[in-house]
C-alpha cells in the first residue's frame, strides 16, 4: 500500500531562516528608503514599504514558530500551536495590503508623473532582487510543508518580482524617458502577487475555521480505517488542523461483534499507524458495535 508522507520542517532550520531573512531585509529596507528619498523616487519608497511589510510578516511567523514550543496547559490544552494558522492568515492579509499599496501608487503615478533617475533606481532595485531571492531560497525546500513557510516564501518572491519590475522600468525610463512604464509594470506585478496570495488566504482561512486540511482526503481516511482488520465502518469523522504542520481527528469506529476487549488496543494502534501515513498525527477514537445506538446526534460529514 503506497503512502505519501508530509515532512515537518525542522524548527531550528526554519528559525535560522527567519532570523537571517529578517536581518538582511531590514538592512535593505533602510537602504532603499534612504535611496528613495535621495533620488526622489516614489517607486523605491513604495517598494521599501512593501519590503517592510515582509519584515513584519517574517517577525510574526517567527513568533508563531516560537509559540509552538510552548507547552500545553489547563487553559490551552493544545498549547499555542493554532497561532501558526492565525499568523499565516495575518500574513496573507498583509500581502493584500501591500498589493493595495502598490496599486494605489500606480494610480497616483498615472495622474502625477515625475521624472526619475532610471539608472540609479535600477541598481538599488537590483540589490533588492538579490536580497529577496536569497531570502526566499532559504524557505524553498520547506515551502510546501507549512503555511507560514509558504507565506514567507511568497512574500519574498513577491518582493523579488516587484524589484524586478522596478529594475526593468528603471532601465526603460533611463533610455526612453517613458515614465508611465513604471506604472504599467506595477499593475502587472499586482496581478501576479494577487494570484499567489489568494490561494494562501483561502488555505489559512479554511484552517482557521477548522476546515479539513487541503492535503487530506476524507474518503481516503475512511478507506484506510476500514482496511484495518476488525473494523466494519466509521462515522462521526472530524478532521482539523492543530497547527500548520499537525492535524487531528476524532471518529466513531464500528468493530466486528466478535472482537474482544483486548483486541481493541491492537485495532486502535493499527488505525493510528494508518492515520500517520495520511498526515494525521493525533487520533481520538471511540469504538462501537453495529447493535449500539450512537447517542451523538450532531450533524457530521459521515
């Protein structure tokens, strides 16, 4: 039987990536803001603002990963793991705000065209491409294993795309003095960033509302459980995310009538083993027979 395993990123590696990303992007934000004021470039100033939003998002994500390590207590029985989902949602909202900022700046340029030093703008923005690409590369390996890592990767790649747009427009402005090209490039970049951010927003919002994680198929979960020896059927199945890397499940398991009490531990162990293969790390099971009348009358998927 083939199984797909989702690998949780190592917290030490991710923490280091976040710290380095925050440090080098903070330095670049200061440089880009300064250059923007010096060259009277609204594009560099707005891009620096976009980069500053990324620094804030990386800091929030780093905080979430640190909260994961906090032990559970009698008030938060899962600890603060859910904070990773909340932060991923906040990150997507911040990206939307950044998109709005770029769009607003593009509209302003349409009505208030200013002369720009294209060559200087291209050089400063080119540094931004390197800074953001290097930062994004640190998250590339684990971007599909955690929403916060994916959010960081998208933020940094979005900034690299913005910087690339500024470089291209700067070169064209330097050669042809066509200042409205910068506005057109900004609008193209907005569409690219919006497409990526929308998926991140939907995924994080779904998990915030305890939706089934995207990488889990309920029919597959049911099939895996029913293949365990001694199991007849499963109902009252609930699957949700504890964090961006861990999932939980509760289910009522109908077992064969001749199953002895001592066999239930074996069945439970086998089911939990199968659930681990489909990326469910915490499974709470209730066993029943077909003759029993289940008293749980809440509406359920199955």
